[in-house]
C-alpha cells in the first residue's frame, strides 16, 4: 500500500510540474488566438532545462562528493536555458 501511494505521489509531482510549466509558458494564448502550440511546447522544454540546472545546483550544495561536477553542469544548464530564452524571444 505504501509503495503504491509513493509511486502515485511521484507521478502526481511530475504531472503538476508539467501543468505548471505549460501554464507558465502561455498555454491559453494559442487557444484564444487559434495559433500553433509550438511556442508552448518550446517554452515548457526551456523551463525543464532550467529546472534541471536548478536541481543540479541544489545537489551541489547538498553533496560532499562530485560537488564540482554538479556545480558546473548546473550552471551550464542554466546558461543553456537562458540562451534558449534569448533565442526564443529574438534578442540573440
């Protein structure tokens, strides 16, 4: 019973994150304007890259071993996410 509840809770966390990022990326704009959902999908993927970088930075703060690897890869993913945001908005 406990293992099933744990798996359901883990699944719910990921569904919640996907729904939150979809709303943050502007899910309702294509529905209102009758346009494509490509921008929303790209926005969600960009936010997940940034989230992965944030998770790696957290792991760097809490880990004793491999701190440098987590720190470097976390900042790299954050920089990639920022670059994608600039590309997506047409500023780069």
